[in-house]
């Protein structure tokens, strides 16, 4: 069965700092990769996704992620965070031929003003 | 854009009663919907896959008779927590999926916080 791991459970940083959240998955076949954000009290929103093509994916709100197939990784980055980026971030994977999303454990990010 | 409406947002019920949660895709048809459970400070755990017009597929360890899923139309799936107990208290989230081009898109509901007292 596929699994998704996010290395950091909690991240605290100051505004304008750079952010990188790690995500690794275990499935060896073709996958689709997603990063979702959950702001306090809100539902999950899609930040970005990778299906194929350029492994560097740009999403909303200045986020980007890089798919490194050899490392089974899909790390999320943002060069300069804002206080409003305080949220929980989830990496998710599904098999290209499947429909079930498997989520990582999530990373809570707190940006101090 | 695609919207998934989930109701109620929160519910408090007495132990032993049943609670129904609705998940509706408002502007698209969803042949497949998913139900997740999220414990505090934990990730989303898939409970079951709801297929329109057929029986739901449950993940290992999820009691079918406890969590009844009905997907009677292309825009509505319901999750009924039967004979709820305090350990069923959790945050339940639904997701509806559709194809855009060659790829699946997933849209999530806002979740239902269930508290069983």
C-alpha cells in the first residue's frame, strides 16, 4: 500500500523567512501529487498539483513544489512567508490510475508576525 | 469553480443516537465521493469510497454497519454514524472527485465536527 510521510510535524518561523516542507511517498508507480492547505476553521484547499511534465510546479499564493522522482519526494517551498500562511499543510498522493488520495500526516506551520 | 457543501458543520448528539452527514457537489456531478475522518492534530484517514448507485467500499478497520454510506444520486452522498459513542467524536470530511481533462480533481467539503456526549 502506498504511504506518504511528512517529516516536520510543526514548523515555527518568522515573517519573510523561507519555508520548505518535506514530503516523501512510497509508491513505485506513476503518481499524481498534491499539496493542500487547511487554514484554521476552514476546509482543505488545493495549493498545487503535479500530474506530469515540468517537475517544478507553481501554485497559488507564491508556493511551489518540486517533484524528484528518484527521491520519491515532492517538497513544498515558499521563499518568503507571511503571517497569513499560518495553517496546516498536507501532502497527498494518488496512483495515476486510481482514485484514492492518501494523505501525509500534515505539518502545522506557525508564522510569527 | 467546483463546490462541495457538507452539512451540518457541527453536531452534538447523545450516545446511542444516530447522526447523518450530507455531502453535496453543487455544480458538478460526482460519481465518486470519499469520506475521511480527522482526529485532532492528525491527518485525514480515508474511511470509505462512495460510488453512485453501488455499495461503498470501506477501508480496512472501518465498520460498515457503524458508518452507513448512501450515494443515491450524482450530487449527494450521506454518511450515517449509527449508535454513536464518544469514541466516534471526530472531524468528518467528504471529498467529491471529477475529471477535468485527463486528470482527477478533488474538492473537499468544509467538514463536520461530531461530538458525542
